């Protein structure tokens, strides 16, 4: 049995790429793939179906305190709500039969996130690493915003994304951010605020989804 562990910031339930929208809202449309590749990063609809239960007061009472704990974990300017154990997140994955069809459990890891949240360990046997998302500490993914939403395909010429729409190494961030800033100065993407921190955040998917 492999006992090696990864340090992560926590667990997150997000919509699968092909379900990352709500058909009940006209303004919520599927995020189209780029060159056949879907965005598998961290800026997907998080806890969306559980939050619907919560807002409609349909969340079972025994889950209320746990969900409130999760949504209160959000740290200023990060806008990420993390569960500290896989058991916690799977409580909500099993609320109904539809949630596991539309959602998956991912883990996040970076020096900043691991320091801010309650760093936990997860067995390497349980994680399939998808790649690195480029995240502003204002709460949005530069990869999603620039490549998948604004379709700035020129960013892919020198910064190839992998099969999950992410980068294979954290070192890819430096050149990508430089080119992103150049596009920002020409109003092709939303510019970064001077001094805004940017982080390469490693995104993994749990190999067990129940």
C-alpha cells in the first residue's frame, strides 16, 4: 500500500466541465472547449447544487452546521470554500442521485492556499493531478478568463495547455502572465490591478468520487 501523502489546502465540489452551467438561467451558458479541450480548472461552479438546497431550505438539518462551516472557510479575496476532509465533501455529493452526475471532487494545493487554509494530507493514490490553474487572489482564473471566455488563442502559441485546459508546470505562469498583461493593456482581457497577487494553483481530481 502506498502511504505517500500530498499536502493540500482542502477539498472542493465543482461542476464537471460539461455541466458547468445552469440551464434554468439564460445568461448561464456552457463554456465552449478550445481546440477540443475543456476547462478543468478551479473556477467552475462550486458547491452550486448544495447551495441551491441550502438557499431553498431543503438541506437536511444534520448537514446545516457542516455546510455553514465550509462556506465560512472562505478567506478574504480568495473566494474559495473548502472542506477539510473528503468525508465532509462526500456527505454533500450523496445528497441526491443527480449531484454525482453533474459534479466532481477536486483538491487544491499551492504555497499560499496551504498556508491560509488548514493544510491537510491526502494519499497520492487518491489524486489524479490535472495541472496548474493561474489564479488571481481577487478570485478568478486567468486561464478561464483569457483563453476560454475571451478566446485569446494567441496565448496558446507560447503557453500550451494540457488535455485539461491547464498548465503542466507552475513555471509556465511567468510567461503567461506577461502575455496576459500585454493583452490587458490593449483591453482584450480584464487587466490586472498593479500589485495584485497571482498564484499557480495545482488542481487534482479525486480518483474515488463517492
